[in-house]
């Protein structure tokens, strides 16, 4: 068990003077040091679309390049103009904002693309973090590529990467699954379908659902599975705890403060235990039986045929059923 809980200083200044991305690139002969790579012109007269990451809590995390781009573009497409307006005001950015969110993206994406084709430079930002990571923007970026419009990422904060980097679990292979389903039934199936996932898994979860979510995680992935809860990253009450699913659930239930703020769950991938594998023949038998029988009937008959343990076959049959639903 390990817990990291500290107060993040919002005025803490980080000096990253060792960015050599432009110094060592032989493909970029021009010096963009004054505007951090903002492209003012295009041979076609077309503008550009910039995907700009913004802070997830600590204002000091925004890059000078991001600020420069947001100041220089013609318009900023924001998920919530009022929310982003506070950030832009703090950064002394006066660029006009337009709303682009999940409810209007399909409607306005084409209009934005037309503006870019006519020479406008437009930046896309989300409420916090990197756009398109469980945030709007997919249709706009997809359409931009279809129209051969340059799309430039301005990297920066991401709750996903921040949590993963500090989790203390394997990071060589991982998968991001976005938000866990909100209702109990679909949520149980969601976790069940990932019982045998060998990669580290990363989920987003909400405060009012975290207890129920951890209960279902314990039930479907196992109480001994290593899980990391990363909460309020880069903010005053940032908390990172690495523990078993069972202990983490008890801790969150006992401390209502851990049921607040934005939450990232990092879950250790499945580890094969000796004697826990299912042979190809046994899997084939189960699949055939499940086509015409109920889960319980199929498992009972499969136990008689294969001699395998009932619990082992039941869990695998449940996994097969849930996989078919997905």
C-alpha cells in the first residue's frame, strides 16, 4: 500500500529549458523561437487547426508554446466558453472563443473547416487537458484530415498520462478505456470483459460512482488486483494511492473526501496463474454448449466432459458471454 497525498503549490514554477525539439531537427531550417512554431502562412492560403492541451488543475503546467498559439490564432473552439474564459483571462489571452462540444460538433465542424480553408487559424481546447481524450473534437479533426487541412498538436497536460506515470504499475503496454459505464449491469459486464486483459488499464470515473465502480471491479477483476486511484491531479488535494482493489474500496468508503473531484483508475493487467489457463479444446466445448444452453447448464455439462473445476469454467463462460455482448 502506498499513498501520495500532498498540497500542490499553484504558484510553483517549473523551468523546462532543455527542450531540444527544434534544435536537433534538420527538417526545420527556420527559427521559430519567437512564436514557438506558429505557422503564419501557407502556400495554399489555407489556415491550420491546432489541438492545444491546457492545464488539468495547475495553471503553471501550460506551455509557453500553447499560450503563444492561443494568442495568435484567429479563434479558439472551446468545449465550454465560460469555463475556458476564466483560464484565458488569467493568461491574458483575448482571442475570440466559439463553442464546440459534443452536442453541436457535427453541426459546426464543417463551418470551422470552411473558415480554416479561407485562411483562418483555429485552436481547439477542452475544459482541461488534451482535447479528444474522452473529450469532443474527433469529428472536427477527422474532417480536417479529409479536407487536407494541416493539424498541429500542441502537447501538454493529460490526466491519463499523469496518472499512469505516477502509478507504479507496468507502463510498457497499456490501454485507455475512457469512462466506466454509469449503471450497475453494464458496468459489471464492462469489467468482466476485461478480466483477462494483460495490459495495464486506465479508466476515468466520477465521484458519485466511484464506490459502486470499485465494488464491481473487485467482483469482476478480483479483490487482490492492484489498483491505483489518482484523484485531483495537479490540484491542492492531489491524492495517489496504490493498493489492492479490496483495500482501496474500504479506504474510499471510509473517507468521503476520496469520493470528490476528478478520478483516474489505473488497473494492473491480468497475470496468468499456473493452472488457470483454459485449453483450446475446453474453450471450444464451452462455446458450442453456450450456443444452445443457459450458462449454468453449459458449465455443468462442460465440467462433466472436461473434468475442469466448476468455478474456473463458470468464470470463463461468463467472460465468453460478456465478450459476445460487447
